[in-house]
C-alpha cells in the first residue's frame, strides 16, 4: 500500500472511531448539519423570490400552482432533501458503529409492520384525538368558527398529503429520532430523562424552520418586534414535541416498530392540517391549545396505564407481535 493510500485509510479509521466513541454527538451533528445546510439556503431563496414550498399548510396551493421556474424546482428539491437529514445520519452512524449488520437491524425496525392490529387502531385514534379535541374546544368556546370552505378545499388532497408525509416527514425523521437516538438515550439514562432529551433534540432540529415559519407570518413588521413571537413559538413547539415524544416512546417500547412511528407521524401531521383548515381564524390562543394537546394525551394515558407502563421501557410483549 502506498503512502497516500495509507494516509487516506488512517483518516477514514479516525473518523469512524470518533463516531464509534461518540455516536449520539455524531448523530446530532449530522442530522442537524445536513438538514440545516439544506433548509437555510432553500428558505432564504424561497423568501426572496416568493416561491411556494410543499409545506403541509401550503401543500394544496403548491400542487395547484406548480413550479414557477427551474430555480423553484431546485429550491423545492433542496428543501425536501433537508427532511432526510435524520435518516441519513442514522444510516451513517449505524454503519460506522455496527457495520452492515447494524444497518440491516435498523432497516428491519423501519419495515416492521407486522404488529398486532390494535396498534394501528391506537395510532389512528390518538392522531384523531390530537386534532378533534382541540377543534371541539376551539369551536365550543368561540375562539374560532368552523370554516367549511377551507375544509372542502383540502378534502380532495388528503390522500396525496398523507402519502407525501409518509415519504418525507415520516420516513425522513423517524429512523433517526426513534430508530437510533431513542435506543442510545434509553440505554444511558433512566427514568424519563431520555424522553425529555429526545424531545429537546427533535425540537431543536426544527428550530430554523419554526423560526422562519413564524417570521413569514409577520411580513412587514420590524425585526425587533419579531423576537418575542419567535421565542414563544420555539418554546411552545419544544414543549409540544416533548409531549409527543412520550407517545412515540411508548409506541416504540411496546411494538419495536419504527414503521408504526412513521405512520403516526404522517397521520398526526395530516390530522392537524385538516383541523387547522377547518378553523376560520387560527389566532395565537388556538396555537397554544393545539400545542398543549399532546400533554393532555400524556396526562390521560399516564393515569390510565400508570408510569410503569407509559412510556415504559423497551420490551416486546408476545401479544403485541405477529
């Protein structure tokens, strides 16, 4: 082996050994780095040129209007690739720490769809509860009225939106957050600390998009007046995702199926989009109510199942597998 080849091999082994020694740090750096490097330029260019992006709340408008020009195509492609940061990070870290066997095991969890049928029913019911309960509270208290036109406009696109969410947000995020990072944190931390750390990391990964999304709703306002709303949006988003993380951890601990987490992710996003489309005036109090809803589910499930079973610890009861 020549000297240059020896140096390349040495550098490769050094990179692998650092990932092997610090898999959690490596995953977080890769997941956030890949995503943010795609998001930031895509969001900046989209804002400057007024390009529509296939976000969940603009999905219908984007499908109807299509692409403006070739630059728009490139921006949407880069923006969409950003969501696969956690998936790519999970594959890289797993390959570096466990080799091809580890990647195969991760893929098995991602594609494990053979779980007891009731878990699919549970996923559907929780997804619907996260949207229907806030909607009923909002309309009953008069915070907003029912917007039939908004709901009807979204209705024909619900199935394509669900498929899009399965292939992007679900597949792009869950193999990383619940397929890799949850296992690592759960093995290191006891109690519920791993749930909070996972929720915080997941929320922080969203921060550039959350900040941009909040700022985009305040066009024309001075930058100084945007700071407080953005900070509040980040805080609310963080607490909401930590609450959701309890539900994800419970699903994974009981079924071992990342596929189920992917499905739950997509269903919850679409159910929330349908709920918001049916509301006439999405004011800040409504946003707070929606953000608190995962915690209401957590409180109810903790009282019903008990802290030992919710979110519980890793394990696959035979009755939950097929």
